[in-house]
C-alpha cells in the first residue's frame, strides 16, 4: 500500500508518520502532485493558522489537487477544517469539500480546547471497534458545526462535529496519532477502507 502524507509546511507530520510506522506502514512525506494522485491513501494533516496554511496550499497548487482526489483521504485537525467551505480564522476560504463553516469557540469557553474529550454518535467504518464516548486528544480554537456530514460529535460548550465524511473524504478534528491505542485503531480502520 502506498500511503502519502501531504507535506505542505503546516503539519505535525512526524508524529503521524511514526504512528503509521507502529502499524507497519511506511508513509511517504511529499507535496509532489503526481505522487499524491497515485497514492492508495492520503493523509492531509494540519497544525497552525488557517489562512497561512491555505496560502501554502495555493503556492503548491494543492488547493486545486486535493478536492479532485479519488482515493480515501483523511484530514486531521486543521487539515479537516481546511476541507470545509470557510473558516472564521483569518476569514479564510477553504477547499469546499464539506459544505460546512468553521467557527470560533465562544469567549466564555477556555480556548483552545486542549486535552482529552469524548467522541460520540459514531457513524462510520472509521470507528469500527471504537466505543461510544471514547476519549480522543484535541487541540483547537475553531470547530466544524454539527451537520449532515458529521460521523462523530463532541461536547465543549456546544455539540460540534468532531469527524466528517463525504464520498472518499474523511476528517477528524481530534488527533488519532496522539490518542493512544484507540487513535491507532482509527488509523488502522482508515487503512482498511476500500476506495
């Protein structure tokens, strides 16, 4: 299996690469369009600020490439947010894969949400073998609204979409690569998804 992690200068790519290595898969880090298009599975990571991350995607034409991918794609954290229509962070236009807006948590909440929180309403093969209200690791100040694409939700002052799915595109707001054994199960499930 050829697994590619998109390397566009805005990701926690090493921890994701190590997580897959523990599962016995050597992931290739690349921003080469042909290599990404020819992969069996693609990871779209992201850490940092939405508008600067989108600028990096535009510089490498990946903003045009990612929405056209046909194989299973998993966006993680900011990667998932950038797959949405827009983000309030830096008033950013996203890739538009998910017709969902990314909003900022209310000032009444401790922001960023950092640490462990539960995921529930699990609705996809991505969560095969994962129990309702399992804990995952999150670090974020912005969230995807609960919507028709939600395959998991989390409560943090409000109930929001903590994982999304549409066609061959998946996204998790939490970091499976930092969520212990259960997070690794999710990465394994992603590897098992048929395109």
